[in-house]
C-alpha cells in the first residue's frame, strides 16, 4: 500500500520532533560533562548511550540479565523526552 503525501508529512514531522528532542538532550548532557557514546533514533523515543555518569537527577531504572552467558546490568533514565542508558 502506498502512503499518501499527508502520511509522509506526518511521518517526517515525527522524525523532526524526535531529532529536536535528541539535540536538546545531547546539548544538555554534553554541557554537564557527560560523554555520549551513541545515539539511536527509535520509533518511540530517541535512545542515547552514555558513559556512566558521576551524578544524575532522579533514580535510574536498572535492568539485569544474562546475554551469551555474560551477566549484564543496564541503567535507564529519561531526559528531555529521550531514553538515556549506560552499562556498569
């Protein structure tokens, strides 16, 4: 099924809003001295991977699991409408 011009415009507007959120979050994180490792534009919210911060406002959500036999702990938080995460 082909998308109409209105559907394309709506999708483009969503992407532009996500990019603006990511840009604001990145600027703020960098100004705070946080090292940004990667940025991924996801369907719901942009995801920004950072090095473990020295301090962060609020408590992060911690997810623990095993991947290929290796125990992993990933911390998540939100900032300016983006998902911020880091590994311990």
